[in-house]
C-alpha cells in the first residue's frame, strides 16, 4: 500500500476551517441554512477570485487564440430546445409511497425504499433546469430557465464573436459564470451545489483536426492544476468509456482530484463535435459556419470543450494546500496555497501596539496595499498572529519591531520555510514584487 493516495485532511476539518477563518459560510445561516447552499466569506471571495483570475490569465490573457465572453444567465427558451436540455437533461426519479422521500432510480440498489422499505412509484424523468418567468405574468409563454451550463451562451454568440474579432479557426471563447442545476443529491460541501460557477472554453476547430486539439487541451488543462500547486499524486485523468459519453460527445476525459470522498471530477474535456452549432443553425435558421479559403467551402466547426468548476477547483486548492505539522508542543496548520491564489499576499504585523510602531506599520501597510491584498494585524501575541496568517495561507509576513524605528528595516517571514530576512523599508516593495511574481 506504499503508493496509496491519501486526502490531505477530512472534509469536516476544511468545513470547520472555512467557517472559522471566513472562507465559506452556510447560506442564510441565521435562518438555519439552506440545503447545500454556501456563501463565500471575506477570504473565500479572494481565493475564488484568484482561481478565476489564474484561469483567465492562462486561457485568455496569455493566448492569442482565445477571447472572453460574459453572456447572461437568462436566454431565449429555444436555446434549450436546440441544445437538447429541455428533452434530455433529466434524472429518473422514484418516490416512496410510504415516507414520500424521493430517490434517483439509477442510484438505487434495491426495489424498495432504502429509508423505510416502502413501495416505490414507477420512475419518471425530472428535468434539472430551474424554471422561472420573464415579466410579471406567470404563463407558459413567459417561461425561461436559469442556464444549466454557460456553454450555450458561447454557441449562440458564435457569429458575433467571429465577425467582431476576425478570429480564424482554430480559436476559442472563454467564459466564467453561474449555472444552475436542480440536483437531486447535492452534497460534499461546495463540491456539488445547485448554484455553481463554471469556467468554460469552447474551442472551435476544423473537423479532422479535432483529435489533436482534444489531446492538447487535456494536457494543457491538467498542467494548469499542477502549475498552481496541486499535488500530482492527487490528480488523475480518466477517459470516459464509450457508454458514458453524452449524446453530443465523441470523446471525453475527466480530470479528477482525490477529494476526502475519493476520486471525483474537477473538470471535463469533451469533443462536442459540430453538435451544438449544427443544432443552433437548424433551430435559429442562421448558418453558424465558417468559410475555408483553401477548399473554397463552408463548414461547421467542431468544438473542444474544457469545462471546469470554479467552486470545485477552489475546494480542491483549499484541501490540497492544507497541512498540519508539529510545532513544539502544538500543531501548526498551514495553507500552502500558491501565492497567486492566496487571499492575502502579505500580512503586516507590528511587534507591539505601542506608538510610534503602529504608525510606521500602518504607513507600510498603506504602501503595500497599492500592489497587493495586505492584512494588518496588531492583536494578541506575535506567535498567534503568525499562526493565523499561516492558517489563511498568507505567503509573507512583514514584522515591524522597535529596531525598525532606528534602522528603517523590517523582517520578512516566509510562510513555508519560516525563514526570516531583514529588508530596508525602502526596498520592501521591490523585494516582495520579486517574490510575488507569477
Ligand atoms: Zn420510504
């Protein structure tokens, strides 16, 4: 069992740390919470924003062949007819005639209710899309859906993007946004929730080149998690079996992370072929195709779709960064987050609350805040403040002591090595900039 993969910690510990330090709170907690709904707190919003920013940087900013988009959550209802969601985005459900509980038929191992042993109804299909009404009248003509995926916003804007950016195949469109699925069994903290945020790319290619681009995207996306610090042993690639593939897909691979509940999907990379653009061409009457100058022919591009979850990625980074190590008689909890993801890059800690130390520390904080999220903390003992910064993943602490008033220098303490170096205050921004370049 030498190579057995282990999770860094339990989900309970992460849920507790997330609550205690302000990463993630239960939704509407003062009303008792709302099942499987969560709110990102002051540190959580920074972490999740940093995850999204790192994704955007790698896929939009640093590439010449991708552009961004931010489509609305509400879309024309015909979109979901064309995409197949209205008809096919369902789970088979059964109800217990005795205790009235509802289960997914394909998850049951017996023909009786797993809770009370009662008789079950026939399975019927339950659509996972959230339905609402556009405007004040609740009539069928006004029905709209909260989008179950961001992808369709990209497909329906295909012509708009093409004509305004003058991109040529191969090119892609990236989008980050909320999606909604009325899951029967959400759970495992923020892993599966009914409201979630996606980071999706639709990459358009010429049919025949799709296999090659599919492989490249699988590689690129896998590497992204490793580059941002995920432990390689806790990451694996799982190609789907042919019978697992969605109706539109020619191939699909999941990037899986070893969560406390076992291997689970972080991101799926699918070869969606020309399914979506073809369907939208049919349903809208607009030809969503490109012109090939070499062959003098019009064609509908194939699409490779790397589809990641911002919440899942955030949870995986949080879990993977968690470490406990012995520190004298106690345990030091450290979030070894990649500096690009850490909520605060710097913590400024005056050794004492006495003037003029506080004044100097606040001046330094104000200077650093122009560049980075900087936390200022002068409460309690310096040891406890270091511990708190370690636990929220702050890569560097700047300590202002009484010598600072004389030598105009401060101490930088490294979260991971705990090494301390003395730096002139005049050089502080430059030194930190070098350390925090990513
Ligand atoms: Zn029952």
